[in-house]
C-alpha cells in the first residue's frame, strides 16, 4: 500500500517536472543579426516574465502536492482520478503561459490572454479544493499522525486562500501585465506562508498559531493552494 | 529482484508522465489580435476536447499498468520486452491525438483521423492483453498473495472489456466527434469500474462480487484495459 | 552509498524515458484534406518504421544499462562521468532518427542519413564498452555476488557483440532501408539473447552455458550492448 | 522527513533529466537533397559543439546537486524555494544554448549570444552559492556525519571556484567560439576535481588534502559549482 503512494508520487513528480521544464520551449530564438540581437532579445521580455511567474506558480503547486502526499498512507481509485484531474489542469499551464507571453504587448488581445491565464488558475483551485475536500472527507487515507477533524476544519481556510485566483481574474479585465505580476506575488506569498495541517500530537500550539512560518515545524506542515 | 521491478516501474512511469504531458505541446497559440483572440481560442475547441479525452485515456492506462505491477514480485526479459511494446504504443497517442484534433472539423479527413485514433487503441488493447496473458501464463512473476488460477481466469473478462475499442473503430466510420466522446466515456467508465485480480485469501467474496467499486478492497484490485 | 546508485539510476531512467518518448515528436501531422489524408498518412511510412526501430534500439539500451546497474553497489565520480557520456550519445538518437526518416525516400541523401544513423550506434558501442571496461577494470564497484574475474572476461564477448554496429555502417553505403531493418533485427536479437555476467555462486553452469536464454536465471544476468 | 528529501531529489532529477534531454530538440534536420546532405550536416557544427558543451555543463551541475543532497537529512520550505530557483536557472540553458548555436557563425550576434550564455552561468553560480550558503548557515539540515563548521568554511572556496564563470563572461566580448570551448573545459575540470565537504570523522586528512581526486573517498565528497 505504501508502495502505491510511492508510485503515484513518482508519476505526479514526473508530470510536474516535465510541465515546469517545457515552459522554456515556448521562448523562441530571435533571428536578428549582429548587435541587433540585443534588441531581439529585449523584445521578448514578456516571455521571460511569463516564464519566471509560471515557474514559480507550478513550483508552489508542486510543493503543496508534495506536502499533502507526505501525509497520506495510501491511495484509492477515486483519489487517483482526482489527482489525474489536478495534473490535467497543471499540464495546461505551459500553453496559457505561451498565449499570455505572445499577446502581452497587444493591449486588446493581452486582456483576453490574461483572462485565460487567470481562469485556468481558478479551475486549478477548484480541482485542488475538490482533491483536498475528498481526502479530508474520507479521512482514512491519512497517516495515523494526522488529526482528521482538524484537517477537515482547514477546508474553509483553504477556500479563502484560493480567493486570490478569482481576484486576479477580475484584475485581468484591467491590465494583463499587472495580472502576471499578481500571480508572481501570490506564488511568492504562498511560498513563504502556510496553512497548517494539524497533527494528533499537536498540543496547545494548534490554537493560536495559524500562519506561523517557522521552518522546521515538528507539529504541523503546510498545504496551501 | 524487487529492485528490478522498481526500476521498470520508474522507467514506465517516466514514459507515461512524459506522454501525458507532451499532449499540451500540440495545442497552438492563436495569432489573432485584439478581441479576435476570443474567436481564435474558440476555434481550437477540437484540440481542447482531444486533450481532455487523451489525458483521461492515458491516465487510465497508467492506473492499470500501475495496478498490475503492484502484484508483480519480479520481472524477466520477456516481460521487459512486452512492457516496451505496450509503452511504444502508448507513446504514439500524442500523435494520433494531434491528427484527430487538426482534422476534426473537416468531415472527410475527420473520419480518417478517427479511424486512426481508434485503431491505435485497438493495437494497445492487443498489446496489453498479450502483456497480461503472458504474466498469467507464467504465473511465477506474481507476488505470493495473488491467486494465480484466478488471475488466469480473468483473461476472458479482460478480453471482453477490450471489445469497447473495436466498437469505437466501427463508430469512427460514422462520426469523428462521437468517436472522441466515446473514448472519453470509456475512460470515465474504466476509471470507476474494476475487474478484480483474485488474491489467495480472497474467500467467498470472490464469487459474486464482479465489478464492485468499494474503494479500499483488501481482497481484490483492479486491472482493466 | 546505495542511495547514490539509486539516484544515478533515477536520473538515467529519466533520460532514457524522455529520449524514447520524444521520438514521437518527430512524426508530423499531414495536412491533406478529406480522404486524401489516407495518402498523407501512408506517405509518412519512413517515420513509422524509424520510430519503431529507434524505440526498440533505445529500449534494449535501457535494459542493458538497467542490468549493469543492478550489479553495482556504488558509483564514483569517474563512473558518473562515463555514464553521462553514454547518456549524451543516447540522447542524440531522436535527431539521427528524424534525419533518417526525413530522407529515407531520396536515395542520395538516404545513404548519408543511414551512415549518420549507424555511425552514432558505433559511437554508442564505444562509449558503452568504455563504461563496461571501466567497471570491470576497477572491480570494487560491483556487488559482492559478482564474480569480478569472470566479469572482466566478458569484455571480449561484449566487444564481439558490438561488431554488429560497424556492419550496419558498411550496409549503409548500399541501402538505407536495409540499414534501418538491420538495426531493428539487431535490437530484436539482443532483446532475446544474453551475455551472462558471472556470479560468484555460479557453479559449473558457468562453463558451457554461454548464450542460454532461460528467463529466470538465478545465476547470471544479461548485459549486451 | 527522509521521504521529503527523496521526493525533492526525484523532482529535481526529473527536471535535470528533461533539461539535458531537450537540448537535442534544438538541432534541426537539414533539408538538403542527395549528397548535399553532407554539407547541410557539416554546416550545423555549432549546434553539435553547443550540444556537447551544454550536456557536460548540465551534467556537472546535476552531479553537484546530487552530491549536496546526499549530505542532507531533511528539507524545509526555504530550501525547497532556493532549490526551485536553482532549477529555474538550469532550465533556461536549452534556450541560451539554442541562441548561441544559431548565431555562432555570425561574428556580430555571436558575441551577444555568448554574453547571454555566460551571463546565465553567472546567475546559476549566484543561485547555487545562495543555496549552499543557506544550507551551511542553518546547519541542521545536514546528516549527522557532516562537519558543519567545516562545511561552512568551504563557502569561500566555493565562491572562488565560481569565478570561472565571470571570466567566461569577459571572454565572450572577444570570441564566442572560445567562450563555448572555455565552458566545455570548465565542465571537464569540475568533473575531475573536487572541493571536499568535511565529515566529522574526517581525522587529520581534512587539513592538507584540499583538492584530492581519489575516487572512493570515505571521508569527504564533492560539491563544486
């Protein structure tokens, strides 16, 4: 059973690793000759910005996926399927990134592309919340050290955390570059902050320590969307 | 020997993860400017539909591959070769997906593309049945907890399960979009239903419980094509 | 130290899995409309043939790499470097495959492409022999169950096995399709036949049983180029 | 906790394996017919040279990443983030490689491309030093056998080792081919030479044995940028 978890993690890690790496395939080689190449390289700044932001976004998604699986003891068929749906959404990011980068300098189409980019992150948030909701709902897939009632209670906070994504969707109607920047900031924020998954030996510290960022928490770990 | 199984699984997982992820590389970035980009994005619906269906199809193939290997204790050279043939067929799916998506809106060529897509799944079914037939035939590659005679008896049911693929091939002569939808429905059906691999401690429940979908079956696991 | 071996294997498996999977990216989607798509698909036969052959070739290379690492207990910096050189050569195969497939129907350039394809396999054979020569030379990287003197004695036989590759190079001057077919046959031959790596408990069977193909050999395993 | 380290390694290995393998996707298939294909193949020498050099460069980066993780017992959120930054820089190498290879024969733009290529390695050195600085700073992530004070003392030497990259940047203003050659030589040098990470049982040999290249060092292992 342990082994099953291992192989799902290996498969998911593979998908995340490939998705994050093929982002670079969307950056083209400028054809400009001579010192005009500087100009050609500079013209591509939307691709560099989109690369960095999407790399961070996918990286944070991987860290959270990784954290949740660290608390699971086994998987069942439903979880395999929900995991597949999460991976299906994540795998689309290189495409929405390319659409946004290609259109970022044309104000009209940039708005459309930014709406597309943000919409996909909203779909991701829904898929991820469904994944987490199911795990906390059935409960028995967790390792014994996880406080199942406490884990269930994190759902609301998870949902609130996800509200950032619809906000970027609203922002997309105003400015595509700001939308991209917002996604980068959200990723940086979630890289540093954590919603704890309570453990059974989580004592009194579980009450007042909601978003502590201590780095070696023995008692609670992170899983933010 | 255990280790051998581990590395074959790791290699196969890698191939499945890459195949499922490069599907997205076939979706192009529309060049339409301004709000016409909405139109350009909408025009590409065949690519989105084909992406979702093929992602599910490959995902279910991975789940079944993963389930079977969970019951193997070791591999031999013949199995490595049969596994390679299965992976060779799976790796072609991104191409048949691209052919179908590119041609889905031209009725004439869509039929050809749908026949190609369905034919590959038939070839996959044959390769997978050969793989499973060999494992149940030699028997000694299984873990000790597997009921080898019972496993052998599942072959017919496996074969019947595969009949869905030739049916989609017949359907391809009538409608390419329906063929794609049928593949999606088959994948969803197989994601939820299971043919059990009987275990030696499988007691009386092994008789009447053919397609039970209980999620934590201690006594039998899934492997449908 | 065990762990080191594990991570080198994981990295190498990843490279092999990616190389074997990106072969399909070289097969293009024909643009023919209506039933002409049949013609367009048929025209691409060199790509299908090259795909199947190269998939088998890389698959056999992976099996041998996998077999050798199954007998190693640890790695050192030199071995990491030699392994990297082997992977560097293997990673070029998708490109030589694409060159051969693109030119197979033009007799003049097909010859050039076939020479290129075969030359790379010769380079691979040299890299792989260097890798194996080093392992048998230092000896102490093997697991204790390996008969080090016996392993050293396999070098000549390995070298003879590699002679098939220069032969395909000679054949390339006459016929590119035959060269491709020859590579397919060599891969099938090596998939079925084995040069044993002698083990210390290899008793009397080690003498007369040179190319036995029994599938569950407890006493000796395979490593052919 | 061990498991966490395992999954970060698996993810990182996946990224390194993909980055090193997609290098080959940048080498194009020449369209020349007949024996002119020889000419077309020869014309592409900058791509072959860039492929070999970047493969070695990424390979050495992987070996060092692998060595450092072999000395870690656990990871925390900051390290996951710093690791992500290192991977983000490494993943750009296929693009800088393609830019350099495409422009290597045009003296004007080749200079620009070489500056770009070398600049990325400088960024990598900064990211990698930050990664190593953090690990030695917090200390508690190391396995118990690592001499933490000694590890901290290696920082200066690491930094000096990285000075090679700014030197290639200076060289890029003079000659792009020489810059590429310099990167290849640096990779070969680092493949053979090591800065030891001192272990607690490292006895007297830890003092005078700065750059020993013995291959099976029980007492100290390598981690050069």
